[in-house]
C-alpha cells in the first residue's frame, strides 16, 4: 500500500479540528467546572475517538444548563396569541 502524505495530513487536520471544536465547546458549556478539570479533559479530547468517547461518557452534564424545551418557549404558528 502506497503512503500518501497529503491524505494523512488532511485526516489529521480533520481530527484535530473536531478535537479543538469539542474543547472549545467544553470550555463554554462547563464554565463552572474547575480549571484543572477542564485542562485535563482538554488533553483527553486531543486523543481522537477514544478521548471523545471518554468525554461523552464521564464528563457530567452542567447543572447550569436549562435545556427544558417547552411549547410555551415558541410563539404559536401564524403569530396568534
């Protein structure tokens, strides 16, 4: 099998982009987490696939997120009240 360095670079760049996106999101969503915890999880997220799965399985959902979506949150169709 021939080695294609350009393909390797693109794959690495794509995986790095996903990791950096997850790290950025983690720092925004988990603002109340300790600095040490966020730094450690940032290093874990730099490991493609395995780090992402660990983060999804073990990092707690922040208490500060109110993501209860109710029908009252949206205006009725047609703007009628």
